[in-house]
């Protein structure tokens, strides 16, 4: 009986030791997964004077601490603004994704693909010509093969006759 109680105690104690760390691991994992889905916004403060008629009609350079693309304006001409109001929204653009030579690189890629197409077409034409030449040469090769077979058959027959003649001479000749 005391051994059974001891074993029961050890079993419950062993599971208790694993329950607490397991709960912490699950809680931290859930927190990390939820953190991935939270929106991440940044606020950039800058100073400057903007003078324009309609902001969406033309490009304007602004000196800011962060790079980005202007996605929308929150105010219009004549609106009253206070310190801390949002004037415009910037979308993040990563410079490693932008290629300043994208147009010329695209044209070069297109030209390379066009050259590859021309090369493959010429290769197709050359292979078609090889197939045509092989088809033209096939009857001649077949005739040459038949002639070789006929010549080899004649040589075989001649060798067979020579062998028979040698056997006949051997049998009819007196032994030494």
C-alpha cells in the first residue's frame, strides 16, 4: 500500500512539473502568433511649408526621415490643421525592391528572349534539314546494307564450299 501511494505521488508530481512549463510555452507561442497579425504603423514628423493648388495633380519633393510613397492626402486647401494632425499617408516602399533601370533592364530581357526565340527557330530549321537529309539517305543506306549482306552471303557460301572441298580432299587423299 505505501508503495502504491508513493508511485501515485511520483506520477502526479511528474505531471505537475510538466504542466507549468507547457502552459508557459503555449501562452508565449500564442502571443507570438498573434503579434504577427497586429498592424504596424509608424509616425514620421517633419517640418516644412507646402504651397500648391491641388496636391494630387503634381509631384512634390518632401524631406523626410523615412522613404515612402504618398498614398492619400488627409487635408485640402483651406482646411484648419492643428499640431499633430495627419496631413498625408505614406505607403512604405523598400529600396531593395526598386530598380532605377527597370525599363532598360526589361528591354534588354525582352531583346534577349527575342534573340533566344530566333536561335531556337534556326535550330528547328537545322534539325528539320538534318531529318530530311537522313530520310533521303535512308534508301541508299538500305541498298548498301543489302549489298553488304549479299556480298557477305557470297563470301560465306564460298568459304563453305572451300571447307567442303577441303574435307573431301582430306577424306580421299591417302594418309601419310
